[in-house]
């Protein structure tokens, strides 16, 4: 039987991983920031002084970075970091996942054992890492790409909106600012996250948002047909109660309301992710965090990011929703968001 892909050089993959780990150390401890501030090309001594680190360690760090190809050298032995600042910050922050995942190694080792626990709860350092990804500029870009086209499905700008699984509340606050005439209800099951979110709006606002600590699968009874829009951002693949969440979403949506679930755009099928750069990034995150967290339910059946677009779309449709196209991509094309609405009942039908 023919194989659909050729294996990559395993030795080089491991070498690159080790180099990325050293780069992560430099980013996390300020060496990379110092590199950006010192005049380049620079000597090891100049970088050592700027970073406030011992020279011998800076020399070894630079050697590793030169060998990996992240840092370049001149003929007279000086060093440069020839990458755009935005690229350095993006992938520097991404690289700081390495120490977080190293801390989770023992927990994951237990969870993967046949007689071990089904998974483990959300790990706060990872949640904080995700929150740092959501800068004001990043959220602005995301809203322009996804939220605004979604909200244009209904006329006007005075809506009742549910942010289901809001985390620390940073995105829901941006939504509230973007739609000041709307009322936003933001919920999360993690009490620490909600307390943090409440503290933020108590000092900085906005005033058109309300936070509540509750499960997405157990929303207040009085919320039946309350919402024009339900936003489920980066939630379903982490959840062990997807069926309950979708049932509740259906209950609290108005008849003419819309919901949208956003998750990493990964296929459910491994044959479709061969050499997929997004899968190369997101599936390791899922292996260490999303899958164990989503395995904590009574059934122990984990979803994780590997659950994928196709199976998520199928699950949404099984709950009596119609998936609709927003933007240029067909609903059967793998993408970050799935927008859906309740199927309208036919006259004389009880279903």
C-alpha cells in the first residue's frame, strides 16, 4: 500500500526543537529583548552587558542560536538577530509553551497510562499564556475578520449577546466596546477567571457587560430565547459537555438568532493534515492541554483540537442547527468558525 507522505529528517526535527527551546529561554528571560535594543551587529560582551547576564552563558546561547540559524554572524565575529520585531514577539511568545508543557509532562504521563486518570483540569499557566496572545491589536484584527461579518447577519447594533466560555474576559470587553448599544453577558465555569474579569470592569469598564460563573451546559432558566448572538470562542474542543452546551445554546437563542463556534481550523482526518503547518502548532497544544481537559467528563471521552472541523460541524447539525456560510468560504471548507442558526419548525410539526 502506498504512503501519502514522506517522513521528515527526524534528527533535524529534534535538533530544531532543542534550538527552539534555547530561543524560548532567551525570549522568556530578556536576552531577546536586549538583542533588539542593542546596536546590531553586536559583540557577545555588548549583549551580555545589555541583558544583564553572565558573559559565558550569553556566549553559549549565541552559539546555539548561530548553529540553529536564528542568529547570524559577521566575518569579524559580531551577531545579529535578523527578524522583524513582530515576528520575534509572535514566535518568541509561542516558544514559551515549551517550559509550560515540560511542567505538564508528569501529569500527561499519568493520563496516558491505561490505569491512569482520564485527564487533568485546565492548567493556569497555559490559560495565562493564551490570554497574553490576545493583545488589543490581535483582538481588533480578529473581530474585523470574524465577529463583524457575523454580527451583520442582523440589522442594527443593539443586541443581546452571550459570550459562552469567556475566560479572563478580555475578548468580551472588546466586544462590549465595539457594540456599546448592546448588552453582553459573559460566562465561564472557572471562578478565578470570572473574578479576574469582574475586577477588570470594576476599574476600567465597559458598563454594558455582565459576568457570571456558570457552566455553558447549565445556563439560567430565565435566559430562554434571550440572545440575538451566542459566541463560543475557543471552547468546544476543550469541553467535556459539548452536547449540553449545544442544547443550551439552542434554548437561549432567539428564533432569529445566530451562534458561532470558533476553534483552530484543523481537519478531523489525519490524511488531510499531512505537513499542515497549523496542525503542527495546534495539535501539540491539544496533546498537552486541550485533550486532557476535555477528557475530564464522566465518559472520559476527550475531544481536543483533533476532534476537527468536520466532526464539529456534524455535531452541531445533529443538534438541530443549520450551518450557514458567512464570507467567501463554503461551509464544507475547513475554517476557524462555524456559524449556525436554529432550524425553523414547519407549521403543524411537533419536531
